[in-house]
C-alpha cells in the first residue's frame, strides 16, 4: 500500500502528527472530567488525523488506499471544524455554553462526516501526480462553506469571550489565537484557495502549519497555565532534551542509511522506525536519568535537607531583630531552596504597634493591587484555620467532593489566583496571626511537595514569633526615632523662635534709639540683610504732596552698593506715580494684601528700565520679591520689599510669621519716625514764628513807647494850660457852665494822661523793662492819698469809700509808692 520513498517533508508531517497526539493526550489526562479539556483534546486529535491523512495520501501507491485517505481528509476536516466551534462555545467557562448550538453543530458535522464516505464529496483521486490530486464531488464546496462558516463562527465566539475575561486570561488567549489564526489562514490558503486556482504543489504547507497551533498552545500551557494545566518545567525540560536527543539520533541514523541505501522504500523506512523505536525505549530511562542528574546544577534542585533548611531558618530568625533584615533573610532562604517566582509578606493590622492597615512586602511579580481587608475571604479563612493553604490541593479536593465546603475551596482558589499565589502560610504569634506568607509558583513548575508543606508548617511558628518581635522592636525603634525627630523639630522651632525674638528685639532697639526717619528706614532694610539673612530689602514711602511712592532706603549689603552705582539717578529720586492704578505697588496699597512678585521689572518699571531691572535681578540672584504695605493704625505709610534667593514655596510657615511680624513692627517704627520728623518740622516752624513774634512785640513796644511819649508831651502842655486857666494868675472868670466845661476837659485830659501811662507801664512789663523805686513808706498816708484822688468819682457814682485807720501807726514798709498807688 505504501512503497514511495520518505522525504524530509514526510518526516516533518509525521513529527507534527506525533506532537498533536502527545498534546491531546497530555491535555486530556490533566483533567479527564472537564468537558473543556476533552473537547480541546478531540480538536487537537482531529488536527493530528487531518495531518496524518494528508501525509499518507501522498505515500499511497494504489487508488483504493489513496481514496480512503482522501475521504479521511474530508472527515477529519469536518471534525476539526466541529470541535473548534464546540470549543469556542465552552472556552473559557464551560458552564455558560449553549447546548442547543452544540447539538446543531454536531448534527451538521455528523451529516458531512457521513457524506464524506460517499462520492458526493470526494469522487476519486489521481495518483499519477505528486502530490496526489483529490477529485471533488458535487457536495465538496458545501463542505468547504460549512467548514469556513464554523471557523468564522468560532472566531466570533472567541472575540466575545476575549472581551469578557481578565487581563491574564487575555494573555493566554493571545497565544492560542495567534497559533490558531496562523494555522487556519495557512491551511485555507494552501489547501482550499490555491487548489481551486489550480496550484496543488503547496498543499503540504497547510498540514505543516498546524505545528504553529501546537507550539503556541504548548507555550501558553507552560507559561500561563492555559486550560488551567500546570506543567513542571524542570520535568518538561528534561523530557524535551531527551526527545531532542532521540530525534537527532533518529534523523542521523536515517541520513546514514540514505548514504548507503539509495532507494529508501516505505518498507525499509517503517522497519528502520520500528528498530529505532525499540532502541529508544531501551535507552530512554538511562538517558532520562543521565539528563536529570546533569541538569540539576543548571536548573533547580530536586531535593533538600529539611533539617538543614529548618536549622538555617532558625538561625536566621534568631539572629535578626530588624524586620527588614528578617524578611529579607527568610526570603533568601526560601528562594534558594524552593525557587518560587515570588515571596510576599502580608502584615495584618495591629493596634498595639500602631499598624492600622494591611502592609505588603513582596519580592517578585506579586499583585500589589489586590485589596487585603479584614473581611477578605483569604484573611478570614487563615484566621479561622491557621493552616497552610495549597492551591492545587484545594482545587483537587473541590473537584472530588460535592458539599458546602466545595464552594469555600473554589472561592479560596479564585482569590489565590488573583494574586498568583500557590501557597499561603499563616504567621501565628502570641495574640493571633501577625500576617501571612504568600508563595508563587515554583520556577521549575513543580508542585509543592509534602516535604515543602511540612517545612513551611514548621517555619510559620518560628517566623510568626520572630516577625512579631521584630515589629515590636521596630515600633520601639520608630518611637525613638520619632522622639528624636520631635526633639529636633522642637529645637529647630526654638531656634526659629529665638531668631524671631532677636529680630524683633533688634527692631525694638532701632525704634527706641532712632528717631530720624532716614536712619530708621536704613536700619530696617539692613536688618533684613544682616539679621534675617535674606538678600536685601527696600522701603518706599508715600509722598502725598507729589502723589508718589518714593524710594527711601535700600539694603547696604555689598551687592547693593554695586546696584546703587548702576542706577541712573539718586535712589530717592526713583518713584512710582500713584496715578498708575495698574502698577503692582499701587494695587498693593489699595488692597493691603501681601504680594509675591518673581520679577523685579514688575516692581521698578518705569522708575528704571526693564533691562536694568533684569540685570539687577541677575546680579542679586533674587528669585522672589515679597511686597508688603507699611501701615500703622490703619494709615498707609508706604511699602517694603524683601528679596529672597529662593522660591516662596520654600519659605516655612515660621519664616512667614516672622516676616509678617517684622513688617508690622517696621510699620510702627516708620510711623514713629514720621511723627517725629513732622514734630521737628512743626517745632522749627514754631521757633521761626516765635522769633517773628518777638520782633513784632519789640516793634510794638517801640511803637507804644514812641506813641506814649508823643502823646504825653502835648497832653502835659494841655494840662498846664488848663491849670493856668483855672487856678493860675491868668485864671479866667467864667460862668458856671463854662467852669463845668473846663472841669470836664481837665478830667478828660487827666484820664488820657493816665491811659498813656498805663500803656507805657504795660509795654514796660511785657518787655521786662519796668523799674521800681523802692523806699520806706507809710501805708496809711499812701492809702489816704489814693482815697482822696478817687473820692470825687466814688461820690459821683454814689459809692461809699471808708478807710478805717489803725489805732496805732503801722510799721513802715519798703514799697514803690507810685506802683502801689496804681495797684490800689
């Protein structure tokens, strides 16, 4: 039946078929009870049957054999599509598939499978050409349509499932779909489209392409546990190396035979394969043992001494009191022995050490986004049981039992899958669990052995107690560090307060010792540089007369001496108009709020040019200007600018309070100095006015003196003439009326003379020129004389004037009789 010579492509197809069969058997026996594994195994077996049929049809030497394998190709193709569609309905969750759809698919597949045994699909074969040509029956294209429809339907189902699964499942999907899509496109192209177009020499590439599906599925199983199948990488690697060595021996032997036997017939090839199979079976065990021993040093250790491991762990937990070092050492020992992909320590909350939430310390690809909480199912289960949880064991037990505990086991497995953990180890201590240890899958893919679990069960008590002690030690250490930090903060705060008080004390001294406004302003801005440690300061005062903010003082630091030399005019001639409402300084005086101004140009233009302002800022290295309004008792006095060589965000709250208090004190100081300057100006004006008044008073005295003298001279003459008319030898004889008139003139003249005398006396008193003629006098005589002078006036006004003379003479007194007479 088979007598054609085997080619390299034949061998590749046989190996592809063998790979599919091995993969199908492996998937099936990993979970025989699961429908999804059984359907996938049938799908891969259908692919193996299709590859084998396509291989053997070309090796057939008679029409009957070729026809059988040709129809077998149609049958396996139909089964391949049906199983793919069935698999697309149950993957990844077989519990949600539609039974009716599966029945319809299998019914249609059964019909086409039955028809494939008849000439309706494969009418015959032509073995005279290579590859053998299949003659299509009348229903062949209906089979093609059926197969293509099922493939499209399958990919639609895969897409729906892909959009619903989680990220890790999508990664598994990606590799499987990549291999499936590549195989389907290649097979349809070379086994359907090209033959229809008359190109038949490439049909063998279609079956060969299914190797891509097998390899991608195998990788997804190994790397991502596709179909929830766990493969021991170490065992797989050892067996794979064994298969590669045996394959190389087989191929080498085959080509050696080809060198000596020119005609390699089917009978010779089959005989050679059988012979090599017996040799491989005989040497497989020794070869496997040799490879395993050789790879132990390169891959992962198979065995370890439990006693030695526990001794090493006991030494580790007893020597380490620092929590970080402790978990690092435990992690190192576990990774060195068990080679898991990650180790994660999950610490539970504990009030006595101040831990209020779950904390995770992981080493490796652990899912840190998983939400650990007190009511978490994993946490509550560990708190209740305090037993080591092994994922694979729980999953196996859940599959084998039907009880309420099954749901709990499945929930635990689901939660463990979320963090990719294979083992959860509780860490018991004196007052319950302090946490748990999550272990990932072993790097070799091997399961955790009984020895591993027993070791972890022994370790958990030692590790739990050690971690509790380390956490308490860390709490004490943390408290000590916190205390030191608080002392440091308090010391820093005290230093800041001391600086704060010293600065204010310095400002108080300036206020008490300085009254001059210019000196006061200069000392304030110098305090900004020398006492407060900032770059410098500037004070500008209101010039209400000219409606300006005029610069009053600039820090006297060395760098600002150079700045003054760059100014185009004197410092106090630099001013900003209060009419410029958009200027930042004018706005500051209006709203009174402190402003942070990065650029000097915004403050000093147009008083100086923009370029000069930028140059000054670069020279002084000032990054931030703090601008405050100087005020006291609600009265705006001016502005103060404090330049900083750092950003405002770097200014501490304490510094801000210091600056604010300094500015308030500076406002009071400037107000006092301003009031003193105003008082000095008023005193100066008063002195000038006093001098002027004295000059006027002197002029008045001179005027009164001259006027009195000028008045007394004619009045004395008038008085003399009147006396002559009334009493002298020239006395006139007058009538009663004329005598009265004369008497009145005499009285008026006397009053006028007295008035002039009084004016002179007042002038002399005010001028301090009054002269006294002090003599011994008798008071009675002086009183009698005054009484006689004023008696006529008293009688005229009907006033009684009575002088009661003393019975005995009074003693003489030293008086100026004329002045005392005036007093009386």
